[in-house]
């Protein structure tokens, strides 16, 4: 098999998006459009992947990182001109080059592979990815000859009535014999109304030279959607969401209301897990088997063990064990590690803390910068006072500790194994193992005190 290369066209400013964000960085299901394209291409064992950038180049490079090489198109003078910018990196290579737009996030590696196979099997110098459009208005039509090869591409405005009846359209994705591509690019003219160099002209030049031009028609028109405005972005989001949700359901996940469930492309979910409506799974999320997530729950960049329930809650950048119960209305903030069989109840916030097996914070608590051991019970209203206005400090709560309601643990402080903290205490010093800490004033009752206040007395 000959070497394969790819050029991603990502230099357009995207003025129709009406946005300060560079067009190909607009997210679809939480991931930038151009990243979707790169992810699909990356499975094809390419010898080189080159992204053509323009306006906002540094931001695109920052998102993509080392997954691609970059070339700069300083002036946007058309798609052929964009590919020309890769000449220094590709012109001397032998093999097949895919040219694809960075604003086509729905394209799949399977379709690209089929396009490449069609190209190689027909011995073509250029092969066009096409699609069947029920309403082809505005698209370039693919006119084939009797052998099924491409005779020509006719733009809608230039097409005859007979040609306009053709419903096979040009999607703007191509593959070329690499050396023929760069030889032909030098022959492309900008003698048109826009004064730009167009990539379809390469196809026409090759055809006029008697070279074979082939086409592969994808069975899924939605894959070829190019996003040029916010409406098209919403269409891409809806299609991608359906595709992702369907795959999870086919893999054994129950999604109660797919239209109201949002799952990132990088999420992994075990079988027999149930996802309730209003759930958002963002970034790299791994959820085990037999879990229950939602309703109205947001999880981002987390790993969740088997048989865990997370309801009406938020969890970010954390690890959550097996048989854990979280919520309703809990908040697991970044860098937390929740062990197995932990209970995090309603209105509990956990930040940068670890919880050992079987520990509980059942309601109305803030646990920040803490190491909580196993089988710890944190009573209602327990607080780790981790911040003195300048620095954060660690609270250490060892195994088997019982903390009474409305207790403040002022860090840095250690509560020893098996110790008890009396309700209402403000603990500022370490508590030894097995000790009872009472850090509050002794109760004093003043008899008949209210009588002397003259409150609500009639004059």
C-alpha cells in the first residue's frame, strides 16, 4: 500500500459564524470541529498530517498540539492556494493525499478509508467524495460517464436543467495522487470573479489531460456537512449527539431520553448503566457497569467505578469508586478521590480531597484539602476550614472518626483514628486517637433573663 498523507484546510476566518472564536475551534459535542477531523484521520496510519491555518493560527496550534504539522496561509486566496502552502512538506512525496476541510466534524474514518480504497482500486489521479442530496440546490453536481467515472463537476449556477436534476453532489473532500496534485496546482488559474484559486480546477485539469477521475458516494449525507454558521453548527451537534448516543445504546447502555442527554465523543460507559435525562458527560469520562447517572447531572473528566449512583450533581476532574452514592445536589470539585462505598449526600461540596472506603458526608458539608480515612462519619454541617485568607492547609481525618454536627476543623489539624468530635465544636488542635474532643463553651442557663429585657411588653 502506498503512503498516505492528509491536508486539513483550516485557514478560513468563518465570518458567517459572527464570532471572535476561530471557526474550526467551535465545539461539536464538546470538542473543536477540527479536532474531530484529526481524530478520524489519525486512525488511518498517515505518513504526514498537515493543517493549513490562517487567522487565529496560534489558538489552533495550541488545541491540536503535536498531532499535526502546520503551514500558514497568510492570505485566503482559495482552496487550491491553501493546499499550495503544504508544497514544501509534501511536493516530493509519493503516495496519496487526502484534502479535507476542518469544518466537517461529522466525517468518519470508515468513509475516508472507503474513499482511499476507491481511489487506489480505480488507478485514479483524483477521487472525489460525493453524496446523494435530496435537495442539491447550491451544490456542484457530479456528472459521470458510462463507465461510472467522473466526466465533470458542474457548479449549480452553471448547470443545465438536465444537470441540475442530478442529485449526486461534490462534498469538497478529495484524494489525489500526491505528485500529480502539486504538479497540477501550479496550473490552476485565478481568472474568476473572486480572483481565487479553486481546488476543483485541479480535477478539471487532470480530466482534460486524460487522467482518470473517480468518485466515491457516501451513504450518509450528514457526514459531509460543512459548518459555516451557527445553524449548521447546531445541526452538526444534533447529528453527532444522536450518533454517540446510539453507539452507547447498542453497547448495552440504557439512555432514557436520548434527545436530552449529552455525551462527549471520548466517553466510555459500561453495560447496564442507566443514563437519565439532563445528563452531560464532558471530556474524557469513564463510567463503569450497572451505574445510574442523572437526572440533571454534569460529569467532566472523571473515572467512575461500577454500581455507583450520581444524581442531580456535578463532578469534575476526579476519581469516584464503586458502589458510591452521590447526591442529590452534591459537588465533587477537581482533584478529589472518592473511595468505594462512600456516601456523599445532598448539598455536600468536596474539593481536592480523598475519602476512604465506607466514609460518609451525608448532608450540608464542605470538605476541602482533606484526607478522610475509611469508615469516617462527617455529621451534618461539618466543615474543614482550609483557608486562612492567604494559604490553604490540610485536614487529616483518620479511619473510624466520628465528627458531630456543625463542627469546624481548622486546618492544619489531624483527628486521630477512632476519635470523636462533639457536635458544635471548633477544633484548632490535633485530636489523639480514641479521644473525645469538645471544643465549645460550657452551656450556661440564666434564669428569668428574658423578663429583664423588656421585649414585647405592653406599656
